[in-house]
């Protein structure tokens, strides 16, 4: 698992570097929102790598890292939804909505880690909400047992992610400027093509006890992140021909 962990952590460093690049390149609110989304993706990838790295050291810490992977996965969905609201027109959501998202993030953190938080105060809690214990599968992959409240993760993750994609699609339909309309459509399809399979490989299959393809979901996620970053921030001046393909 060590080589696999190093590879995944390397991908996390790549995503973090892209996040920093976007953050420093442009101070527009939509770009900063995209940078934050990338940082959450980087944290999710990092937690996947650490959960494997810690397995041979301490299974308790490994299970904690898996819980963090679910938490940061949820935060990716939240951050992506926020980005979808700001994208194209650089719209800054109201303070009420920002407080609502922050409050929900805090609630989800407590919900996912209430057993770990209780242990800090020497309070014994028997049940985990999301992930209970980790183990090594017959194929040599890291596996884990889901808690009975895992269904709430699916509601949080897929509900918020679907809302984000729906927002992007609505913005594409309502956009009057042709260039921005094509940009929005491109972003929509790249994220859909990359994130939907990743979500299936990293959430649905593990729920059924299939963990051999988690690495593929990490690679696909990194791929669509690099694609959007390169197209939006490195290839910006000459992307007209790419957009014409979508016409």
C-alpha cells in the first residue's frame, strides 16, 4: 500500500498546486471559489492516500482518515455548488447563503466525527455514523465497513452535486453571450464526464464492498481538474477553437 499511498499523495500535491495557482492568478470571486473547490478536492485525495498509508501503522487512524475522505468529499460537493453559483458572471452569493453553507458544513463535521470528538472529552460512544472499521480485502485493497447512517452522506453528496450541475446547466441555457455560454457548457460536460464516474467508483462501489477501483476515481478526478484548470487558466486566449467543437 505504500507505493499506492505515495502516488495518491503526489496527486493531492498536484491539485493543491493548481489551487494555489488559481488563487494567486486572479482575484475574481468565481476564481477564488474554484480555488477553494480545488483545495477541498486536494484534501479528499490526501485523506484517501493517508488512510492507506496509516493502515499498517494504526487501523484507528486509518479509519479516521477514511471518515475524513467522506467529509472532504461532502465539502467538495458544497464547494462545487458554491462555484456553480459564481461561475461565468462572477456573482457573489448573499451572506445568508454563505452562512447557511458554513453552518451545514459545521453540522456535517460534527455528525461525521461525533464519536471522535466525544473521545477527546473521555466520553465513550459506541457507534460511528459513517465508517466503523477498516480492513484489508482479499485483493489487497483497503476496505471499510460503513455505519448505518451512511445514507445521509449520499443525500448530502449527490443532492448538492446534482444541484451544482443543474445550476451550471441553467446558466448555460440563460447565458446570452455566446463565448460564456460555450464556456459554461464545456465546464458542465467536463465535470459531468469526470466527476460522475468518480462518484460512482468512490462512493457507490465501496458501499457494496468493492474497493479495487478507488484509485481510478482519484485519477479521474485529478484528470478533470487538470483539464478545467488548463483550459480556463492556461489556454484561455486560444480556446475559441475548442469551444467551437461544442457548437
